[in-house]
C-alpha cells in the first residue's frame, strides 16, 4: 500500500493543488490544507476556531467554485476568479487578518452570498476541515473505478477531494482500514470513519460542469453514500508521493477515536447454519461494536457485495457484538450470502430502517407475513418489550409446507409476551390465502405490518383498505431490487393532494412527478437537500397530516413526525410544514 498522489486544498471549497511532498502535523493535516474558509453569509463566522461546514461557501452549494484556480506556498495563497469574470489573480498572506479581509472582498465580489451576514475569510490553526477531528482524507481510486464501471461513466478520483490517493488497495478495501493506525515514515494516522459524500461529487473537476448525480450513483450501485476514509494525525512528519503505507498493529488508539456509526465496515462471519428449506442463518461479528450501540428491534442490516450488489436483511437477533440474519437462497445476492463461511469478511452497514417495534407495535397489532417475510416479524417480536402500548398480537404466516423453524421461533416469541396472541399458519400447497382469511386476521386491528412477495402484499393492502384501516397504520417491508428504476417503483402510488400548514397553495402529486422532493422543487419550492439518496437526512420535512411510502428503503433515520422527502411518495393526502 502506497501514496499514489498527494493533494491539498488551500481554500475550503475551491480546487486542489497537487504536491510531491508535504508536511503533516499532529491533530492537524497537510500543511496549508483548508487553511482558510469563506463564510457564506448565512451566519456569522468567528476567526481562529473550527466551525461547521454549513457556515462556509462550499462546492455542494455553489458548483462554480470548481472554475476558480488556486496555488499556494504557505502562508501565501493566490486565487483567481473564473476566467469569464476577467479578474486578475489575487495573492494574500493567509496568516494576516488584514490580508484575509482583502481576499474576502475579492472572493465575495465573484461568489454570491447565501445570506445577509458579512462575508469573512477565516483561518483555524489546524485547518477548517469538514470533521473536527479528521484532518486528512484518503481516497481509493480502485473503488472509484468500480463505481465508474457499474455506472457506465468515467469518474475522476479528484471528485472526492482527497488528500491522499491510495495505491495497492483493492476496491472497497479502504473500509477495512477503519479502526487501524497507518504508519507512513514517521507519520502516524488513525483511520476513524468513512466519508459520506455530498453533491460536490457531481462536479467534474476537469470540465467544472455538473455531469452526474454523485450521491445517487453511489446509493444506486453500492447501497451507501461513502467513498474514502477520514484520518486523524497522531504523529506528524513528511509525506511524499510513492511512500509506503503500513498498518501499525501495535496501536489501538484508532478504535477509541472512531465514533459508533451505521456506516460501511467489514463484519466477520462466525457461523452459517442451514435452516429448513432453502434458508440459512448467518451470524456476524462487528469488530467495532457499533451494532449494539444503535440496535433497535425491527431494523435491518444492509450488505454490500463487490460486484457491486446490495440487499437489506432483517436483523433477527443481537447478542453484544454478534448479530444474526436469515437469508433465503433465491436471488443472486442471497445465493452469494449463503455461500459465506466462517472467517469470511462482509462489507455491511446499519442497523437501518424505521419500521421498529416501538413505532409499529401498538394496540391490537397483526403481523401478516409470507415466506422469508417472517424475518421482519422475528425482528419486531424480539423487541416487543419496547412497545408498551401493545396489548394484543396476531401472527398470520403463509409458507410452502408445515411451519418451519423461523415461524416456530416467531410463534414462541409471540406467546411469550404474556399478551393475548393468535397464531395462524397457511400451507400454500393447499392454496393461497384468501381475502377472507386476511380480513379475519386484521379485524379490529390498530396496526398492521405486511411483509411478503408482491402478490401477497397487494392482497393484504387491499384487504386493509376494505377494512377501513388508515394508511398510516399499515406498515410494509418491500423486496424491491435496489437496481430497480425509482420511477417504475413510484407507479404503485396513487395521485394525492399535497397541502401546506403555512396556507401556501397546494398541488396534486402524481407518480410521474418523481419523489416528493422532486415534485416540490418542480413547483419552485426549495426544501433543504443534500445526498438525494435517503442517507443524510438533510431533506427531512415535518408531516402534519397523512403518511408516505418509500419505494426504496432509506438508511437515514428521522423523528416520528418527519419524512425523508428525497425518497418518499405520498401514500395518501399530505399536509407538510415547510
């Protein structure tokens, strides 16, 4: 593993300059990197201290920044406005407050403000990085190549604005560095977390044009928004292109610096057990212990295979740092999963999802499941104690043959709650379940959870509608392929009326309008957004009335009265607070 190329970004948000060698400092980064940052005018910014990236002019909010030119010889920086402005270059001493002020005036004359506050150019002693503790970023060009191949486009690793481009690391291998310390000569860097990408990666660094939806490409093909890793410099030194990078196995400080996240990391397979039929149960150990930190009954694990392929699997059990998932060996991903053996490594993220026991188990609840759809019921039932409003449970399950091991386990959990429980099993060899059977299962229910193949799900939804159960009390898991076209998936939703608590004029949403976020933007509204792929949570809107569905399950988590507009479609008429 070596340094392939080395970069710094003297002005936050502006293009990089390539280096052959650079000094790095402990708790800082590459000398002169993100030395200064220009306030965007949305809020006052203070000089001399780290502040959130939302306060500064950034490429994700102003793609014209890529048209600037920057060269530096710290502490001196020369910036040149886009050629179309005709402006001459401007050189300033970044360590001098007066010269920074003059540079701020030069930049502000060519960069529109995003608010009414004074535009100031501020500096911080260790650099104005996006993450307070992460002073250096590492990008793996092999991962970018894998995304390019999957997406059918050519992506330059410079889109991801890394300080170090790695050589000798296989695609996705950078995620295995999390929690480790890298040694490069005298320099030691703790790798603390993966980097969630924003719309800045949609800008082509060569043409300076927005030519792809960077976050959506990652989400569609990889199932997550992460590319590259952040590091915290533990010991300074000098880096040079071509330097060897070794893993320092003696130092465990990186784990202490790595915050518990839901982001991609490698889990170890510790057991694979055959269940009845074509299902297997796989147990995985999370070496970081992050699963337990975020575990909530009903959530799922998202696995990311290098083809690239990805899928969600309900977490059926958690014991400290070991989790279990059940997999039916039907599709391509599941067949690959079933082939895992003890000792194998699996890239995964999570736990994700919002269909948790606390949210969906209340009053008289019916769980309607078919086939491997029993796994969400298992996930919810293991946490029924987190749902104090649950007072009766009904489990209605359909499968080919007599009740299998997973159904038996779910039934035992249901009976062990100490609540009235009705357990029903339908052997599909004798015929598919009827609407009358489903109607009996959901009679007088306050909440219904549905999980199964498309035909079963549709019948269950129609039965709930006929029974008068409000859409917001009907919850479902979907088995949609992540490669499926989102526009195609939206066709399952009916037109709905969208209104606003402010009294602003509403409109009628239709499937061809796209996601809720896209339909709002098409009508001149500008809700916050960033990833546009259901991961960052920036587009969360307060829902005053109604309910939504998610054609593809988002990974971000929001409050119970909020929705993720970038992935949502109305399940009924909505009232939103903007």
